[in-house]
C-alpha cells in the first residue's frame, strides 16, 4: 500500500469518541475531557506533557515532579455515532462530559479541571 492510500484509510476510519480521564495515581487528581478521537487526544496530552508545554499548569507541574509513570489514561464512556453523514457529535459529547464532571467533580483540590462558572 502506498502512503496516500494509508493516509486516506486513516482519515476515513471511525475513531472511538467519548469521555476520558487522565488520572494522577499518587494524589488521585484527574482531568476529565471529551474528544471525537480518543487515541489522538491521549497522544496530544502525552506529547504536551513530555515537552513541558501542557496548558494546564497544575497538571504539568505534577507530571514534572512525579513523572509519566504516575499517570493513567482511561476511557470513561464512549459515544456511538449514528450512521448518518450529517451527524455532529459536539453536543452529545458536551452532555456526556458534563455528566462525568458532575459525577467525579475533578475541580480544585480533587482535579485539574477548572471549576464550573457560577451563575449570579
């Protein structure tokens, strides 16, 4: 198979999408998020952390101090896309992620997610 065929096959392949958790096994803090491509988001977080370029400073600091071995990546929930070409999973992923944020509350001392904004 030539390179162009491999690239096309990769782009057309259905990737698992859903909600993930990056968990610190030493202190139990975690980051919860969602993605349309879970393997890609795991690779992105890992690369940013390895290069010291992650946007979440608390997570980056813990990674620098404790090392990569102190972190685990987990898929919390997956979303099965309907067989429609016009399907946009953004809203479904947002709702699914919010359910997990409500359940795990990975905010402030318990996690790396920003606390929810309070309505006045």
